[in-house]
C-alpha cells in the first residue's frame, strides 16, 4: 500500500508556519530555544511527531493558542519526525537560520503565510511528508514594470538599500 | 484532486542547475548577492515563483540568456516558492553554502549538470515540487578497480591531496 | 511513465541511518571526512549513487559491514545523487551539522534508528527520492504527565540542565 | 613604533554594541541587510573603517542617532577594517549568527551592553584592535545558591525550559 | 593604566582546552548543550566570566574535576565575557562547529592540548584577552620528507583517505 | 618576559592574504580542500605553524610561489597554531565561509590586499598573534557625496542591485 493525501493548513492571521523534519523528542525543546534566541517577543507553538515508542505528538511554545494549534496540526499530519511551528511577531527569515542549525533538523519543507497543502505519503507502516503546495500557481513572468515595483517595494520596506 | 507530473529540465552546455524552495520575493535579490559573492565571474539567471498576490515569476541574473531560461523554467514549474538557478563559470560546490545561508532558503532539491525531471504535485490550489529524477539509475556497485580510478581522478583534478 | 514505489530500510541494531542527496562522486570522500571529524571512533559506511557516466554506487567507510550495507542499499535505491550512511558509536545529532556543511550536500531526508520506507519516484529516465516514512504514525498528543516524563528523561540522560 | 592605547565606548541606554573586523566597503551594506533580516524593527547604526584608497569611515543604519554615533566611534577607533554596530530593539544573540555569516566578517571582538574599552595597537602605518575590556573583573566563583538563582532567572525570562 | 600580563594554563593529561569569548550568563548552559550534542560521552567543565552585576564566574559541566578547574582558571583570567572549556573523550575538531554556533559566542582564541599562555590586558576597569601563546615557536619549514610523513600519518590515523 | 613586535606582510600584486589560527597539522590539508571547493582556478599557498612535537611550518598549495611565500611568512611569524594563506584568482569573500567552517579554524584575524603588520606577543615559551594593523588609519567620515559614490560603485561592479 502506498497512498498520497493532502492535509490542509490554514495559517492564522498575522502568523507564519514552518514545516520540517527532525528526529528525537529533544527537538521540541531545541526548537523552543532556537526561536526565543532568534527574536525578542516572538510568540509560537511547536508540534513534533515522535515516531517510535509512545509515538506522541510532543509540543512546546510560549503561546497557548499556537501551541495547541501546532499540536493538533502535527497530529493531523502524523508524519514520523515531522515538526510544525506556528509563530507571530517574527518572520521566517528571522528564525530559519537558527532552526536549520538545531542539531536534529533535517529538512525545511515550507516557511510561509500562504495557505498550505501538505502532500503526505501513507503506507501500512506510517506516514511521511513528500512535499507542499505553498500558495497559488504562477500567473506570469514579471516584466520591466513589475521588476521596478518589486525593487522599490523591497527598498521602501527597508530590506534593501536604494 | 492530487496529480503528479514531471517537468523536464535540460541543462545548457557547460552549465549547472540548482533547484530549491525559499519564500518572499526578496529571494531573487538575495540569491543574486549570494552568487556574486561566491565566485568571481560567475554568470547566472534566477527564477522564483512568488505564490501570493500577483503570483509572478520573479527573476534576476547577470546573463540575459540564463535569466530568461530561468524565468521560463520557473514558470513551467509554477510551484509556489520554488526557485531555479542556471549558472556557468562555477560549480554547485562553489555556491551551495552561500545559497543555503540565504535567510529565505528552505530546501535544495538538486544541484546538477544532469538532465533533470522534476516531480510536481498539483491540486486545485497550486503546485509543489516533491522530488527530482537527477540523471540516470545506478548500474552497479564500484569494485576495487573503480575505487582506485575514482581516487586517482579526484586527486588528479586537484580536489584531494595524494 | 511516473511510478511510485517504496524501498524498505532496516537499520541494524545500535545503528542509525542518514539519507540525503548530494552531487559529484567526491561526496563519498567528503562525507567520510565529515564523519571522522565529527566523533572519535565513529564507525560507518557510505553509499552514493553517481548518476552520470558509469553510474556506479560509490562507497566509503571505516567499517566493512556497514560499508557493504550502505553500498547495497544505495544500489537498491538507485536514486540519482542520493546518499545513505549507516553508522554506530554516534548519533545523528553529532554528525548532521558537519554533513549539512559538506559542499555537495543538498537535502537530508532522514536521520533515524526507526524502520524506514523510502518513497521513490521512477520514470524512464531514472529514480528519485520523494520522501520517507520514518517509523510509525502518531498515536496521540502528549498530556501534562507525558510532558513531565519527557522533560525528566532529557534531563536525566544529560541533554538538558534541570 | 608600536604603542597600545585604549578607546572608551559608552553604550547608550537600552542599546548593545558589537565590535568586529571585516574587509571591503561592501561590509556596511551587508551588515545592514544582516541586521534587518535578523529582527523585525531592529534599529541600528554601523560604522566601518575603510583602510585603503580614501580611508573613509563608511556608515549605514536605520536610526540617525545610532548611525552618527557608530560613524564617530569608528573614526575614533580608526582601526583598519574594524566595524562597530550600535543597536536597540534586539540583543546580540538575535543577530550574531547573521553577522558571522556576512561574507566579509573576520572576527567579532565583543557583543555587549557593558562599558567597553578597546585596546588598540598603533604603528606608523595605522591602527588595529588587539582586544577589549568588556565590563568588570570577576569578583568570585558562583556557589550552589548562585547557580540556583541563575537557573531560575534563565527559566523565568523564558530562555530555558524548566 | 594599561598593563599586559600572561596567565598560564596547563592542560590536564588527555584533555584539551578551548578559550573564547561570549556574552550573557546563558552562555554556560548553551555551551553545555553544545558539547553534549557534539560527542557521546564527552566529559567537560566550563567557566564563564560574567562581567556585570554580581560579576561571578558561572560554571557548568558533567565532570566535577574539570568543572572546578574551569571555574578556577576562569577566575584567574577574570577577563569579562571570556569562557574556558576543559574537556576529554573528544577533540576540538569534534566540538568547535557547535561552539561557534552558540548564539552568544564571539571569538575562539585557542583550541589546544598544548601549554597555553593567555596574554591579558588590564586597566582600572577590568581585564580582557588579547591573544594566546599556544605551544612552542616554529623550528623550521617542513621538507619533502616531512610532508610525506605528515600525509602518511593523517591517512594512517584515518582522517584522510589514501 | 612578554614582548610585543610587529611582522610586516607585503601582499603580492593581485593577491590577498588571510591570517588566522587553527590547530592540528591536518589544518593545511583541510584549508587546501576548502579553497579548491570555493572557487574554480583559485591559486594559493598555505603555511601553518605546528606548535608541538617537531614544530614545523606545514605547507600546502597549488601555486609554488605562493606556497613558498606562505611557508616563509608563517615561519617568520612563528606563532603557534597560526596559519597564513596567500591567494589569487579569488577574493576573501569567496572563501571565508568555507575557511570558517574548517573544523580546526579558531579565528580569522585579517583578509586583505592591504599592507599588513601583525602584532605578535613573545614570551620564553613562544609567540602568538594579538592583532593586525590592516592598511591605513581612517582619514574622515564619508559625507553624502561619498555615500552616493560608494553605492554607485558597488552597483556598477555588480555586487548590489540598483
């Protein structure tokens, strides 16, 4: 048996989601520390699918609502060694470096505020992430005007110097 | 609906392709900087699939042909938050570290000069990369003679010390 | 043609497996060095699927049994540019950082002691990893008691300070 | 001639200072980007001592007062290729990773809110940082009670899990 | 006042010492975690010179003798924000990456089993590391025979492939 | 005895020098690999001051003149565990990341094409780097016109996007 399914993830208002895989239940504590080291006042919840022994969804966080959401979504995914983070007061660019350096982290599948569909493979043994549909399909290729608007936007919000 | 398709990527002569995912339109400028910091005289084109708002393929580069190719291939992929880089005058080993450290980068799916098939998942919502077929299937396991030839080759081209 | 299959990987007693992708036959030597730099007395075998030219499984290691196992499993996978490491006397958290920094490394799909099923895509051209089933499905969400037990466990084995 | 001097740096209220060395005038733009990528709403000024050609103190920032302060202090230091960052709304732990990965960065000498004395070597040719006096001398070794207080403090402010 | 002194550090049999600077008392806990993540069964002691408030030497470790030694040597150094690690069952190459990535780490001055003299600057305000004398002066330049012996040695102990 | 001296380093035309410290004679081979992985056609010489046992200057490289120069300058420095790299066909920004990740690397003191004076501490035991005078003293703070010229220059040579 090998079946593919999609699990839908709606990202709460003003939040971002990060989906990845790691290993070992220590991951939830290490991700917690990575996030509080990344940004002052970041609020977040983490869920991690332990995949041996009790096979529980392990969870941590400093915001109860996001912690509960992360635990429930991780359980809905039920993909061994996957983790999911919902966060606010920070953007993925602020935290991804620190998450990549958590010693258990394997892969980051998505970091987004878009609606997300997780493509999941299921066998008799268990489930695993195979990819994500992150937001919408491309509608075209940017032209000269779009390029100028993009550059102006990034310089206006202060990410790039004019 | 969940369908899987393949998108074929032919890598131009003397070029390499890097396929990954990131997030945020700033990615194209950050990848640009990562590449020019990596190797003097590297020539490249970058395409990135923005997956919210206008959903345009964002592109940058310092070689018009490779930039156009990257934009077109990214559009053919149309996988939200994926990026594709075509480059010459440099090898992936020269640039991967810097690309991994771009704050938006999530995953690198391939870095290769081989013909590449990208396995894409498609739903009503959009599309996403689930994996790649990178070159050909294995034909055997190297024997003692093959091992010696491999070691000699790596030492002859200067990557390893004899 | 696009077919999906699973390849089963049984991890030997007291061992862990790491599955990822890289590029270039130099990968086997670089992974070898990454591992011996990571942990004194680590024992391991590495297999890597070269995907152009002779398309051989390249292998290295400092433990004959694990080297042979890695070569055979890599051949069974036959996914271009994938690598597999079997190791003992060390845990993935001890070596993942160094493996991620190997200049050829693209993605780490799994680092685990669980039974593993690798989901593989196959076309006329070749094969590629699309994901893994790492251990078992989640059985529930940890409750207050489970959380306490987890914290005590991590502090008892010395990974976290009380 | 080889003389040693100290330059005093008073860190403004609610600010931190980071002192390091890099090379190339691009450093000021790269440090700017590193900082805005690290923390939303971080405010900062950067000064960098160009040490060839016009030998100007190059400066950037998104807070005029901190930018001016950084430029003036860098000029007072006049140590070739040194940089100084004054910042608020963020702590050094939030930004050091990104600063270390700026491609021009060589060494970080200090990241602190303490009064700082920079020990400077001067020759006929120019000046260079040789070290820093960061805050005050140690007054003793923590005892059991101090250790408990430290652990409680770190767990109360949310950096470590109890 | 600006005076320079040397502090002598004798490294215990079968141990290595690492000397660096960081900031924030959390450093001792973060270094502890970095080390236990690096190598199974590593034994170590850490001392860190807090340089504001109580100005205590903070210490952690999983070996009482090395912990006491580290605390005493850190106190003898009394250089604000410096840390010292004595460790056994591991080599610096096994742990330096993880120590560099601790979010508080600034600079690593030495990682060695040699006798070490730390050059310290002292002012009325406090003390700071300015450099180290790590082992002995060079006695010559290796010739062809020495080069062969070096290469053979590194390949014999398994760090490089023949 | 504690004396301070300066050692002058003239960087050959079209070359850059990198000065740092590491440990273990394996450093010369690891730096060699780091450099050949960084940039195609980079030419370089490396010298490293072994500081125990035979205390020889270890050297590697792929350019005889630069190798000899590096060996001689390292011997002139005779600072235990220091290394020096002379290179051409590449800039420090292209290689520093890879050098920082060499498992033996401790600190990078300079990466420059400027005339360099290395400040060295000497005791009866040996010698150590305490800092560098990298180029010339600052002559002023850039004004609005200088800032515009700097930005235009960086965009003209392709390091930043307009």
